[in-house]
C-alpha cells in the first residue's frame, strides 16, 4: 500500500495534463516561450495521428472493413490507455489509473494493460494514384497486429522498435474508403517499469513515387573530421517499384546549419523494374561547423531523384559532422577532445503524461538535464522515440541507444524473451537503420544486465548481435551492461571475463559494474576502479526520493564518483 501511495503522490498532481496531451504537438512554442520542432509532416511523409477510433477490450471481427465502429471513442495519437482513469473507482483499491490488484503491481506502477483496438479510415485522392503507400509506426506497446481493409499486414512483438507495412496490394480505388485496424495487446507480466499501452508514438503515411528512396534508405557518415576540412560519405538506397526500366539522376546537396548549399554531387543511375541498389557519394566540406555537446550544429543532406527533368522523390537527412572514439588512456574523445560523460539513465515515459511520445515533453526532459549539468543519456532499456533523439541532436545530448532488456532468459514471465529468438534480428536492424544518422548517438547497447551474459548461449547471442550491428554501422562502438551476478548466488565477478572477451574481440567497448569494481574494456586494454557505485548513468529511484543523485563520470584516468543535487522540475 505504501508503494501505491508513493506512486499516487508522484502522478496525481499532474494527471489532468493527459487530457490535453493531443494539443501539445500542435504548437511550436510552449507557455514558457520555448520553441520546439513538431514531428515531421510533409506530402511525402504525412503525419497520420489524427481521427482514430479506440475501443478498450476484446472484440471479434474488428479488423473487417465493414465492422461498425460508430460506438468507439474518438482519439488522436500518440495514445496510452494505461494512464487513463479506470472505471469503477474505489477508495483504497482503484484510484485514477491505478489499481492495487494490477497484475504488474509496483513494477508497472499498478496500472492496467490488457487489449485495445484502433481503427482509422481514409481516402486516397487523384494525386496519389500510382504512388507507393506505406504506414509507419514509431512504437506500439506491446504486441500488435495490423490490417488494411480486412487484410492482415503483419505482427510486431517489440514494444519499442519502429516498423512499417506496404499498403498497395490491398488499397481500394481512389475515392473509396480504406480502413486501418490495429490490435494491441499488453498482456501479463511483461515489464519491469511503467510501459504504457497502445499506439503511444507517432504514425506516418508514407507516399512516394515507384522510383524512390525506401524507408531509412540514406546513411551519412563523417570519416574524416577537422576544423579545417571534413569528408562526408552518403550511402543512398534506391528502389524501382515501377514496371519499366528507370533512368534517372541522383543529386545530393549538403546544406549548412544556416540552410546554404555547401557541396553537391550528381550521378546517373539505371534501375531495372523491381531492382534495388545502393550508391555512394563523397563530399568535402571546408571550415565545417562541428557537432558537439556544446555546439550541436546540424547539417542536412537533400537527396533528389530526377527523372526526365522532374524530381520524383526527395528526402532530407539531418546529420552532424563529428568524430568519436574511446581509449583506456584518454577516455571518450569527441572531435579529438576529451569529454567527460555525465549521464542519466532515462526510461521512455513522460511521467504523469504516460508513455505518449510528446515532442515538447521529450525536449523538456533534455532541457532540464542539460540545465543541471548532464551531457549524456542511456535509453534504458530500449530504443527511444524518433522525436526524443531529434531533441538530443538539437541540444547536444550524447546518447547510448539500447536495444534489449533481456535475451532468451526472462526477467518477467511474459516479457520479450518469448519472442527474442524469432524477432531479435528484425528489431535490432530497425533500431540501427532508423537511428544511425543521429550525431547524438555515440554507443549502441545490445543488452542490460542479461542473465546469460557469460554463458555459452549468451556469448553466442552477443557475437550475433554485434555482427548484425557491424553490417549496418561500423562508425560506433557496441557496449553491453555487464553487472555482478546478482541473480545467481555464488558466481564470482571474474566469471564475467568471457563476456568481456567477446566484446573486446569485436572491437567494441563496455562499461560495466559490480558492487566491488567497475571496468572499462576495449580491444586495446582494460581500466579498473574500486568504486562501489556504478555505471555512467545516474541511477534513479530512491536517490530521487532523497532529492539527490549519484553520478559516475568517465574520465581519462578512470571513474569519478560525484554527487549532484537536482531540483524537481
């Protein structure tokens, strides 16, 4: 009961804010005068958040085009039903969204999951005829199934990774109604923190020419960086969904932070019908504005596909010119300069607003952390929203992007371990492909305190995960949260050595902790400290209750423990 009371105290004061959650993204300035960038919305990538219908509960046949949803509640996305008031309120038992008998208990803040349905109807117009249409979800918690006009498009099991489906094969004729139906299940004990439930992140309708740049089809790297001159490499994926050979020009233009074109390149390409290929273009940038935690300068790459004098597809990719490296002797180097990582461990939710990914709320969290001296974030223990990473890019917040909280062995009976074997490659690829252009990301994390981390199965899985990442991005190190064997009594800290060896073999870096020592391991060597408190993030929980936090800061000579008071915001 005490735990429930504490949660109520944390949430109820601002609970009314959830009633206005849909309006927050519609403005570019908040009440304090802070400006922010709303989610992307263009004719090519259309924000698909408005005018959905929602029903909480089990139903049969709700995926059908003819299903009568007139009695359903109207809602906009992002939406989290677990933060909404429950029916049948009862003093001491059910208060607001909290139920003392919730199956998740204190792990999920005494909130309720269950099953929910979403439906949205739309009509394509004349301008969309002959186009390629896809629906893109940035995150749905937890298990989802999606239909278009009664045709099943697919299932998704990871509650935090993005996914998308092509719609063309089942669209009705221009002017006729199409209906998207989404079944979402948050069942059983599947989380160790407040997860929320539903389509809690943005949804987009992607409309392109048959000759196009596919989803996550541009990758920008900065292999050589200096204040005098930098080199940029752009790898662009191209696909021809049309029924004939396509001859066209790919034009890439680098735009400075002020929007001025500073370099461009063109290349003629021929693609057969149904063919898909990658091309690479190189750029030299004189006197670049480097991205850092103090000066987060952002460039854009404008990619145009030009056929018969017309631009048939265009995409803009935001990136930063910066270099990153780690070493046992110098610690973390950003643009060749030693930077101390002062970090926080951040979950995905927005407190009393629930799990909804509200762009201004995400930006506010970053602003508060920066104002209190932090420059780094670990996305515990899953990929964040696209908008969250955009905010980190703009603010100069360094990020460790984490994929999994468990692998094959469970932490909760109904968690992602049930799906890991079949889904881990798809989910990890989605995270890397979506996120790899963000300059804020300096590390990929393949797991958090994995129970099989040092066993033969865990070593095999770690090797596979690292291999998947390295096929998609070789510019960043890979880390893995290796902790003391708190879940297996009798095992010694030294038993984790094989897990270190696996990471060092892969030319990656690891930050880890035991109650006796911390380690930083790279292929080049090992640093050890004797600190009893751990990691490069600030541990939340009871430290916040005492109005202070303990941070572990990575320096060139090892670990520094520092205490920092953080005022409530």
